[in-house]
């Protein structure tokens, strides 16, 4: 069974704040984030940990989800949370 790890902006920012982003590839290898999550934290936002998040994307272990996200669940959450759930359900 292949394990897929996808992250939303809150845990991503939280780990960046405590200098914990390096834990993700050590535990999971590649971690994915939807484009909507990337827009929540980069490039025009001044989110805490922005530099560390951008670096993780640049080096490649934090990867933008490469496929269109099917809207399998329509709930009252922000776009990033909804996309993470829809990727997991898909």
C-alpha cells in the first residue's frame, strides 16, 4: 500500500515556525500540498515560516499536487482544507 501524505497550511506553517519542516521528509519522504494551500502561504502572503516553506518546495520534497482535484466533498471549509480532503477521498 502506497502512503500519500498531503498537508494543509496550518500544520505547514506551524512546523515552519518551530523549525520542524525537516521532520516531514524524514518521516514521510515526499509530502504534497494542493495549489490552493501554496497560495495561502506563498508568494504574496507574509505567513510565518514562508521562507522555509518556499525552500522545501524548491528542493523538491514538498511538492505541489500534480493532478486536477475532483470536488468529491463540498463542505464549508477554506479552499486548502477542502482540496486536501478531496485529494484524500480521491
